[in-house]
């Protein structure tokens, strides 16, 4: 038993390392998708998703999600929220690996939001919403779906009807995507986003976006494969391998379909083969397969990904038509594809899916997952509105327009990511002085060293 326990803990830790590395993927993807003047701002948020997120998840998040799981004295436990093991007190040391693996999932949910409201959100607002998402909003949903006692994982009538979401299409991605939507609505579009003839605000480096995309593709293999939670039992390796194969195939379906739709939309004969659309389509495919990667055939994984490419493009079109400014297409990738994934698992499940059994029980499973998706959406929507509208009410959600025009890097962080001449909007003509130097490279970042008085030019 000791060897089995050690193997399972090692399995979780190694896969947790890889999922943690997805933060680097999000960092590159988001930094490349924003303008150069906001690079430092987006990178520090991704950094703090780890460190602030770890602190909050250690103190309360894990307790709300899994507190008391497996404790024989807890009886049936609380179906709504966990309430034990605060700051890991009383937690068996053999469960530390589980804590780590679950933490990196929580960090992912929080990261989704920062990209959707990039380039105009106050840093203090980030600290508030990130702490609340990691410490409360996401853990409660985790408890419903993945804990020993959550109401979604409990059987509706018997053990054959439970919420199916293996790696978090709903639990992680729908939560993050809906919060991203509420945040983007509350903060409003960036200056110039929907004004004039040219309504696009392009990111500043495609190679960085591409690098981030590849890191995320790599990380999704551990995200989905590692969700098996163990490797020592008979059949574990086969489930992990199936999850990984389906993740790749669904990503392929999403990428190819999104690329083709983009080509057709921009002109069938002379349109564009868009790299950025292809990357997001691949991510959408991997998001949607999270729910069922362990129990659908590979051909079904590819088909689910193809549909995810359509879903992603439809959501992206809808969000833009509604004039909601989402620089990363986070809502389309995570909420749109996540919702489809929660439904798809009940259709294509190789043992009990609607397309296989076509009986009353199969449709009840579909209905239970649909209910789960609706409740998760409503929970995330309500808390998103509470959080972001409260921040807006207290006037700490959005930066002043003059700072948004100049960029957040220098005024908010005193650390430009590039030479001032690359920033535009006035810095190149009149860069702030730093110890008598204005080239922005290799300069001291000590407190007070930047003259960052901001005026509108």
C-alpha cells in the first residue's frame, strides 16, 4: 500500500508541475496579445496567480473545496461547501500531493479572467477578484462536482446518474469563462476598441502568442491525463493514455475547424490562414474534451473538437457583435467550448452516452449535466457581477483614461518591458527620466526612481 500511495502521489506531483507550467503559457499568450505598453502589467498578474493564489488556496480555498473529504466522522458531509482543514490543519501529509494538484487547477481558473480585462484594469482590482475566485468562487464549484460529498457528484436516483466532468470543462473553464465575461462587461471596452473604421487593437508579438499556445497545448496533456489522480491501480495507465490521445485529437479538430471557418469568413479564395485563430481553436478543442477525455473513443474526441471549433468561432463573433472587449477571446475559448464539453460527454460517452444507448437513463444523464452547467453558469455569473460591479462602484476597477493611453507598465509598475521608443502614445517622444536616463533598458527599479507624471498628449 505504501508503494501504491507513493506512486500515486508522485504521479500527481509530476503532472502538477506541468500544469503549473501552463502559467508560463498563459503569460506568453496574454502578453503577446496585448500592446507592448501593458506587457509588464499582464506578466505580474500571471506571476501572482501562482503566489497569491497559493496563499489563498492554502488558507481557505482547499478547505471549501475538499475539507473533510474521506473523514469517516463527517458522515455525509456538506453537499454545498467544505469546512475543514483550513490552512491545511489536520490534513494528512499523504494528501499534500492532492492539494498541490488541485491548487494549480485553481490558479488556471483565475488566470482566465486577467486576459479578458487586460490593458485597462486596476492592479488592486486584480488582487481582489483573484483572491475571491481562488479562495471561494471556484472552490465551491469544485466541492459540488469533485469532492466526496458534493451535490452534483451524488447520484440523482442511483449510482448511474452523476455529474460527468473528468478534468473540468465546467468546473474550471466555464467558471473562469463566465467570470471573464462579467469582468469584461463591467470594465468596458478599451479606448478605441469599437471606435472609427479600424476597430481592432492588435497585440504586439505573434511569436510570443505562439510560444504561449504551444506551452498550453503541452500543459493540457497533464491537465487532462493527470486528472485520473492515480497510476497504481489496474487500468489507470490506459485511462491516462486515452485522455492524452483524446486531448490531442480534440485540439486538432478545434484548430482545423476554426482555421477553415476563418479562411471562409475572410474570403474563400483569397482569405487568411490565421495563426491566432488556429491557436485559439486548438485551445477550445482541448478545453471541451476535458469533461470526457477519459471515456470517449478517439474518433469521438476528434468530432467533439470539430464542433468546438464551430462553437468557438460563433461565440467569438457574438462577443464582438455585442461590443464586449475580450482581447484573448477567453469567453469563447473557455466558457463557450467548456459548455459544449459538459454536454458532449453525455452524448459520446462510450459506455452510457445518448448516441450509444438512446434510452431514458442516458437522457437523464444528459439532463443532469445540463443542470450542472446551468447552475455553474448562474453561480459564476452572480458572483462575477457582485465582484466586478462592486469594484466598479468603488471606482477601483478601471485605470484613468490618461494612464490607459500611456500604458500600465510605467505608471503602475515602474518597469517598462521594452525601450520607451517602442511604446508609442507619447513615451517615445518624451520618455520619463530614470536617474537621468530615458532609454528604459537596464535601469534601476528602486522606489521613487521613475518620474512617471502622466499627461494627455
